[in-house]
C-alpha cells in the first residue's frame, strides 16, 4: 500500500467516483492513498448499505453517497478525474454496461483504480475465505442474484484490457493479519455461513449446501481465515 501511495503522490484526485460503494468500507483506503481530493461520490443501488455508509461518513464534508444504477449513471460525460471500483467486478453480469459507463464519466486524462480480490496462490487461511465466498456466491446464483466466484489475476487484467482500459500499474496487497484464528472473525463468518444455509433451505439439494456450510465452519476452526490477495490496477483511457 505504501508503494501505491508513493505512485499516487503527485496525482491530484480531484472529483472522484466510487462505483458499487456498498457500506463505504473502501472509502478509508481512498482517503489514505489519494491527495488533492475535492469530493468523493459513492454510488450503489442498495439502500441499506448506503444508509450505513452515510452514517459512517456523516461528518466528512468531502464525501457524498447517491443511490444510482452504475450501468446507467446520472452524470454528464467526463465528470470525474478519478473513477474507482473495489471488489465489485465479480458482481457484474456479462454484458452489463458498468465499465462502459465508468469510461464515459471519466475525464480524458483521468485515472481508473480497480481493486479486486483474486484466487491465485492462497495460503490455508485465505483459501477459507475463498471457499466461504464461493459458497455465498452459489447460493446467490441459485436465487437469481448474479455473483461470480473469485477471479484470478489474469482474468481481472483481461476484463480491464478487453474493455478498453489501458493498464498502467499493478500492485498486490495482502491483509496484515497477525492472528488468522481470531475468535471474532471465525464467529462472524460462521454466522454468515449459517445465514447462507438458511437461504438455501428451499433448495432440492439443500443437504449438499448444508454439508458445504458445515465443512467451511469446521475449516475455520482448524486453519482460520484471512482475506485473499487483492490486486490494485491503475489504468487510463490512453493517449
């Protein structure tokens, strides 16, 4: 993260947009790594998540949140100096217009920042996170909610390049976690597994999903959990 911050040291972030901001968790990172921020606008379609984000940043005058469909943004062309998306690529169905909209609203000399968890070379605790994520994604998919499994590094780079964004720099970040067996984390993820199992109750093959849930919870108690490697890609529209 320090290397990324050094790379951005002379860049003035100006007007920023975060697509798929959710509850605003990535805002803290954006505030840490960028300078020259005039305003950050976070957009999402989920009302509950936006309420959480607004509560978390209610005293921050440079941050605003808006409920908006990222595939059809209510912004003029070339509105933003910096456009960001974090851990949301795997929620975008094929053919959805989000990346094209990101390209439309960024200024010609603007910057893209794409942050995404990847599945390459996980340690045992990171593999727990990947298996947990895939479990929730499969339940969502069965319920008609698009949610893809974790991408590889190459898949993320291919998505960005094939959508007309030129990759300028790539950084990797691993969560600094001293205790992968932290009781609180294991308790929270175990609770989330049970919630996914409850959502799967009506499935004809519920027992298969229940077995996966119990297996993940057992794994948590044996090897713990840690977020997988994240890649941060800086890109542009080109010359």
